């Protein structure tokens, strides 16, 4: 079936909100690596201002088509050629391919081929807020002058662990590290804007051989890899899972990350790109796939519904290969159980594990559900720290946010400090909650020799979570807020 876009879909459309970052601020500290010094026990970062972003998800026509087929790859290739198109990539594992250079008539001809089930025009979506529109502010931290890596046996020795990282303590990661289970052998794919592994916090965390890009890194200076992070979102996400504990600790410092760049420098991506990224990650044998991205789209309406069905298909394929897929539940502040008109993708696609966010306001009540976080038993599996803001979106304290590494490859001129030193960002969003769950999953996977199925990993995360709210699986926390220590010991 050929899916022609309705007239209303032919222009840029605004969806309700992306699952990306709500609030960010950055600090850059020029550091060398031979010493560690604190300016004082109570000094923290200073910021000139903090700006919030409620950037909505945007989508428009992409240049490619997503094709579902039932015949052989050779049959599909012949049909694409006959229709005047170009076969970009093919995923025989799930019977899905990406095709471009099709005219409308060519798409209709391709849809009529015997080997083809459907031809759907892809869409380009805003899946995380673009750096240019997020209103980030850059400031220096006088409390950090020089840094050297903490021993991975004790990540809590990172120099800003005590002051910044309420999130690690909230999930009892500091109790899990002394068990010796720190993610050894576990592999986590980060489908995002890329990862900057030239940042000293991330050097050695990333498997450079397996990392790949379906969207190229636009920062062509310095010999950066195609999967590098020309935005900064992916690097912040990745550093929740693995760091060298220079300044910040991470949940699973001995896990290995695989960068799968599916988003551009502006945070845009397509269904075809996400599908390709998930298939790739599953095929290289990762244990966990982290997607701190998403969009709130009409449910089962037109081509968006058809594309989501294919996204669900690929997420289920990843699960069949043993990869637990975790995704941001979204920042719309809505009950996904009661919304029958819309769906958060990919959190509600297939067997994906949706993650909601918790966060303090004024450094109190660390386990309260963040005001922006989506929720609902049917959509969310567990909650995790994502950072707290007031109901009006303002900050009580920057320390209520989640800290992470800032990409040295970012192309935003306001973050030039990140390119010249060791930079860090603070942010809030379900984007930040998701890698906390992925990190704990990496710990659990490591504990069991990285041999658990995706279902077993999910069950252990759910059963080891701290039951918050009403007893049992409730509307706001679902199975509860993740607990790293219980996950690796019970």
C-alpha cells in the first residue's frame, strides 16, 4: 500500500513536545589531568542565568520512503530500480528498507510490486530540542581547577560527586559500586546525536570500532569521527552511564558504549534512521539500547501510525536479539494511559521500556515525579532521576538538574568553552532519566555474565525498584524508582 501524505501533512507540523531536554546550562573548566583540587567544601557552580525550553516536536516530509516488503532482497531491489528509486539500505531481518529518489508516481509503482507490502513517505522530526533554541548559558566553575581520574573502584571520589550528583545517590549507585559490579562486559548503544569520546570523562568508554553514524557529524574539524557529537545532547546522556570519574561519577563505569548517531546537530531525525540504528545495535550484540529521544504523535493516524508500527516491529526485533530497549517517556506532563488520541514514540512502541523522570525542587523531595514527566502504567515501566523544575518551568537550584559531560565537538558558538576545556552541562528531562535505567540495566547484565534476555533484564529492573507512591504498580511511578544496589544484590 502506498501512503500518500494528506494535504495537512505537507507543511511543517507541530507535535506537542519532544522527549528531549527541558532545561540546560553549561559550565566549562579548563583542566589538566595531574592533580585534583577543590576550592572549598561548599562552593558550587555559578550561573549567570538558566533558560528553559519547551521546544515542541516538529515534523516535515523527509526525502526518503520506508518500505515494508515480503519478498527477497533481490526482488525488492529490482522493484525499486523499476520504479526509478535508489535502495539506500535494507533490513532483511525485519523486512524493511529505506528508498530515496522516488517521485510520487514512482512510489505508487513501487507499492504495486508483488514483493512490496507498503511504501510510506518518511518524516523528519524534532526528537530533541535544538541547541540553538534551548537558550543555554555558559559559565565558569571556580571550584574546579585541575582534575585527575578517580579509581573506577570508587567513582564516588569524583570531585563533584558529593556536590552535584544527587541523582547517583537517589538510585543508590554509590552503594552498588563497592560490590565490584560496575558494568564489566556490558555494552550499551546510545542512539542520539553522537558521543564525544575526546572528552576526558569519556575517553575509553566508547567502542570506537563498533560506533557508527546514520546521520553524519557536521563538525569536520579536528578529525572527529562521523559518530561524534556536533550537538551535545548525546554526550550528556552517555556520561550518565560511563565516565572516568574526573569530575562526575557514572552508574556503570566499566560498561562500554556504542555511539549510534541517528540525530543531527539540531536534534532532528527520521523513522528510517531510528529503525536503522536499532537494527544495527541489535545485530552487533548490545545488551541495552538507550533512546533519550522521542515525539508525541497522533496514534494510528495516517502515515505516522504506519511508521510507528514499523518502529514497534524493529523494537521487538531488538528484544528478540537480547537487547533491552529503554526510551524517554516524554516531557508533556500528561497521563499516557488516558490519552487515546496520541502516543509517545518510541517509548510506547513495541516492547520498549518507557522511563519517567523524578527530581527535587530546592534540593528537597528527590523522589517526586518531575512536573514535566509523562506518566501512566501502560507507558512507563520505571522512574529514574531526570532533574527537577518548578511547575512554571523555573529553577529553584541548578543543582536540582542532572550534570553531565559537554561535547567538545558542539557547533554552537555559545559553548566554545566546551571545545577548549573540560565542559559540563546541567539539564532536566526524561532524556536524562533514561540513561539511568540503561546504566542500571548494564550493571544487572554484568552481574549475570551478560547472558540475560531482554525480558529478564526488564523484570529485574522492575522488581528491584523502590515502590513509591501507592503500593504496587501505580499511575505515577509504575513499578517504582530504580535502585542500583538492589538490582545487583537481590
